[in-house]
């Protein structure tokens, strides 16, 4: 059985599958699936793609063996409405790539954090007009200095003269801000 298992406290990584051709191919298929709410980001960019396992199972047609894939994803938050669409998109992508058997599993623990987003993903967010998360999450709390909120940079004009309008924007993982200089409203992907 060919298998890739990510460490339970970190997101899955494409480079961990590179030594195994079947594994790397399956990871590459999963990594093409985009987030339906922010279509410029893949699920790999978001860090919700956690694990891809490739096995062989008996074919229903001729008794031979066919590739089967098991994908593990972690939602950005437990009530994320995009997960059903992502599951369907993963299944469709694998069927198009020749994997007749696909299982997609949602794993809630450990909880997703914006620390798992790729730097490419953060750059794509900003280019798309959404301010990427700034700083690191409180996922691992340490005794010490109190965290201060930093200014959120406007993705339109790069000004730090911005103001939060509402803690919840177009989705629960975003807040709505406005730039005091260019006057443009924008979403900010909150640090979670």
C-alpha cells in the first residue's frame, strides 16, 4: 500500500509525497481543487488539504486492481458551508484523473489555523483584493507578552490607515474593513 500521512499537528505538504510517484500524482490532482468561496485559492493554498493516500482495490468489472484514493481535509471552521462543494469537486477531479474509487474525509482536529496557509495563497488573496491574515494564530498559546492587534493593510492601495467595519464579512472567516485613504471596502481574512 502506498501512503502519505501528514503529521497531525501540521498541514499536509506536497513535498512529503515527492518520493512516491503515485502519491505525488494523487496529491497534484487534489491540489488543483479550488476553494468555491475564493476561487483564486486552491485547497492546498488554504492549507485544508491534509492527507492523500493511494491504495489498490479490486475492480468491480474484471477482478483486477484499480487505484483508490482517500483524501483528508480540514475545514477552515467546523460549520464551513463550502466543504460539501469541496468534497464533490475532489471526487470529480479524481474521477477525471482515472481514480474510480474516491473517499473524502473531514477531520476537525487539530483545528485549522491561518498559519497553515501558504505564502503563495496569501499573495493570491491580496492580488484578488482580500487582505491576507497578518501575524500568527493563537493556536499555541504561550505565556508572555499580550498580543496587540496590528493594522490591516489595504489590498488596493497598501495603506495601513484602515478600519474594521464589522467582525464578520462575506464569510465567517473574513472581516469587513474600509480603507480611510482610498475609501475602498475590502475583506480581511482573519487570523484564526
